[in-house]
C-alpha cells in the first residue's frame, strides 16, 4: 500500500529540491575556472543531471498543482450540490469548537 503525502509536504519537498538544483547549478558555475579534462567532464555531467532534475521537478510541480486544483474543484462541486449537508457539518464543527473553547 502506497503512503500518501500531504500537499503541504509535497510543496515543501519541491521547494527543497528546487533549492538543491539551484545550488548544484551555482556550484558548477563557480568551478568553471578549474582546469582539467576530468573537471570539465564532471561539470558537464552535473549540468546534464541538474537540467534533467529541473525538468522532472517542473513536471512534478505541474502534477501537484493539477491534483490540488482537482481536489479544490471536487470540494467546490460537493458544496454546491449539497449545501445543507455542508452547512450542517460546518455548524456542528463550530458548535464543538465553541464547547472546547468554552471549557477553558
């Protein structure tokens, strides 16, 4: 069974990955003055991997955004099709929250 990851965790992970890719690109740029065939090959490989990672990151961001929009659209559709059930659920939640706050 696959674990589900919350949208907030996915967004945080994507932000971290974006930062890592930027750091790798900056590192490659900063070491461009280092001479030698080995360093040039390593730099070229890093650039290629960073570009591939950036592309996958953009695809993942688009997928997460599409999923978030689908969930929001689904919730909006439910609220419009079942307004009384939604109002009752919100009212019950507010009532319970009021009880909890009143006990303090």
